């Protein structure tokens, strides 16, 4: 049953082609994907347009540790005291992201540090998410990258990051991508909120998978 807090859709804020999403958590918002290192001002003004303040963000998840999705994470942590909610399979990839920016310095990037205040979860993690007011689950969805995860809320919203659409996937990663989409659908996702572009109905993904498996 839905309670009064349930919104019709997550708040979407865009910065340089990247979608950041906001959903309700305990005493504040959960941000999915902070974006590039320099995205914070755009995130702030985008939130302001919807009547939200940057300081309302209490938690952050990144769908995967690529520069355009996780680059602004540490700045957000430092400025707003945001707690990172990370899946354990992402820890090594976050280290790799720090190493990437060491090789290609960006003055806006702050190295990501996972501290005692952050929450590192395994699989399953429903109870851990419930402790911060998120009703849903983070599922492992490799394919675009090894560390990719998808948050699926009880509203049926699935935040898939860069998981490639099953009809656009190159052959070499088709098996992993298809398996990840099946995992997402098995968790009763109804609407897909990708890292780039607009939302997609889960039924459309299901149809593509059906066509693929029947060789159409
Ligand atoms: Zn990516």
C-alpha cells in the first residue's frame, strides 16, 4: 500500500546530459548519481526550480563509478554531510575513479573517501535501505560496467544508470546486459529511469527481450 509520502515520479535534475534523480529518504532526499565534478551548481539550481534545497539531500547512491555519474560525490559529501550508500561491489571501482582523476587531474574533483558515516551494503539490502527510509532494493546489474547497480523502489522505479537498452547492446556484452534487465524486471520494476534520456516503460524493455529471445 502506498503512503502519503509517495510521489508520482522522482524529481529529475539534469546536468550536461546526465540525469540525477531524487527520491524521499528518512528526513531528507536520496540523490541517485551526483554527476560530473562540476555539476553541483546546476544540481543546486535545478533543485531550486522544484522548490528543493541542496541541503535537503541526506544520502547519495551512484549507479556506477564513472566520472560523469560519481565525479561530484565527495564534494556533495563535504558540503552537505551527505552519506554515501554504496554496494560492496562498487568499492574497488570508486578507488579506480580516484586513480582515473589522478592520471587526468580535474580541479573540481575531490577524491572519494568512504567513511564510518557511510553505509556499505551487500546483497540483499532491503533492511539496510529501510533503516534510512528507502523502500526498495539495490540490485547488481553489471553489463555497462562491473560495478553497475540499480536501485528499484517499491513504486516500481528503477534507476539503471548506463545499462544499455537490450536492443542497442553490442554482442560482446549482450549476455550480461540481458541478464541484468531480467533481474530488474524480476524485481517488479514498472518504469525505467536511465542515466541519460527520458524514462522508459518496463513493459517496452520486456517486449524487446521477448523479441530477442524468440529471434525476431
Ligand atoms: Zn558509464
